[in-house]
């Protein structure tokens, strides 16, 4: 394995090469069982933006990630792709990368969204101009969802697992829709959500596709969602709490509930098994980095004290992947700060999710 450098065209034990691709891996995507799809979108964030820079920061940080996983001896040979889909843009004079297109419309939409959020936070109603801007932001969100869905559906048709890299949490929508629609007739998709927030609001700050509405939108607008299991949530409003209680398809493992169970002697292993037991055979994993302890993601948009430790999260990811089929995954809300720390944590999490999604939990 160590002498396969030439065959791979890549040295998995060496220093990564900055080539604009995740983990510096040079492989064509058709050789990769998992392809990471960057979606640099953060127009509807309410607190602080910057997550649109997440994919680029994680690509840069991923070069330093060591690719060996002690549970998966073949992990250094594992090939992870980087999506580079292009679309025709007549106005731009030819083909451009979807990544660049989303980055461009994100800048425009974010400017408009800020004006809307400012107006609403002063308790004022939107005037005609701002209502038009709101419509523009919703349309741009719909375009991002559509592109993400199409790209993910393409990889799923090729038998690959797409992993979306946000961006704010709203980017999950298209990926989940593609995963749900890829299932054979009669099968339902389970969603495992790591998050500090429930994300169950029916629109937020006037945006239909708000980051704070992503799980509401998934449950109400995608057909075959069998179950939503939330882990680590610790910041939710009364209505969201009500929704969790009344909607039979939601299981919430709150941060305080987990903390109490651990304090009273339950093992993390048994809690993880309870979490996995709520999910059907086909599972999509949506990982909002703020589900982790904020010391691991200090620059994320809406940090909340508490949360999972890194190894706790990895343990749960490994367990769910070894007992279920992973239909897709995402990592959202990673925002680069003054140093590479947030992106470093995010890149390591991406590597684990990609590995486990493909191989299951592996064995020691
Ligand atoms: Mn979220």
C-alpha cells in the first residue's frame, strides 16, 4: 500500500499539493466513489456571514489532513473527488463553473438580504422595493437549490455518494431532494441532523429558504422523508419545540438530554444506538458544524455553548454508517476565521464522513 504512489499518481503519506481540490487529490471524479460539491452560499444568514468562504477554506485546510483512519486500513487509497461542474452562461460569454456562478449570485443576494434584515430588525414593514428584493433573494435561493439538486442527482445516478460542502445550512435542500428521489419506490429517507438549532421555522426573516427553515422545508416540501433525527440541539423557539412534539417524524436528542443521560451513567455507545435506531435503512447526514462544541467552530454564524465533542461526533458517524446505507451527506456553516482552525476541523470531519459513507464504519 505504501508503495502505490506511482499507481495512484499521488502520495497519500506525503505533503498534500494545493491543486484546488479537496485533500489535494488529483483523481478524475469518475474514479471517485464520493464527490464533494462546494456550494458557497450564505445570503440568508442572520447573525454573521462568512460561511460562503467555507468550501475554499476547507479545500486549503484539507491538504494537511492525514488520510489514514485506524478503523479503515485501506483509507489512504480512498479517492475523494471535487465537483467542477460547469454551466452555460450566455451573458458571461460562455461556460463557467457552478461554484463561481453561485459565488456571484450570493454576493448580490447577500447585499439585498442585509437591507431586508436591517429593516425587519427595526420593526418596520418592507416597502415595495424591499419586497422585490425579498423576491429576488428567494429566487436566487431556488436557483442554488436547483443546481445543487441537479449536480447531486447526477452523481447518484452514477452510483456515487455526493457530499455537499456549504455554505449556510439552506444548501442542504437540493442534496436531500436528490437523495430522496434516488430511492427505489416505497423506500423513505431518514435525515440525521447534527445541529445546535432545530431549523424548523416556517420561513425566517422573510426568506422562504432560510438557513433556520431548512428542516421545515425538507419535511414539508420533499415527498418521501421518513424520519428526521436531530442531535445536539440546544437553541430552539417555542414553535419549534411544539413541532418536534407534534410531528411524528421527528426525534430530537437535545444537548441537555444527552448531557443528563451521560451524567446519570448512560454510555455514549448506548445513546448512539438509540439515535441510529430511530432511522430507516437509507440515511442522509446533514452536519451543521455548530452542533459541535463552539471551541471547534468559533467563527460559525450562530455559535451556541454546549454541543458534541469531535470524537463523540465521529463515533456516532461511524456507528450510523456501519448500520445504515448513507445516501448523501453535507457539512454546513463552517466559516473561516483569522486562522485555519474552523476549516481544519471541518476538513477532518469531511474526510471522516466521506470515508464512512463509502465503507461503513470499518473494523479495527
Ligand atoms: Mn443548522
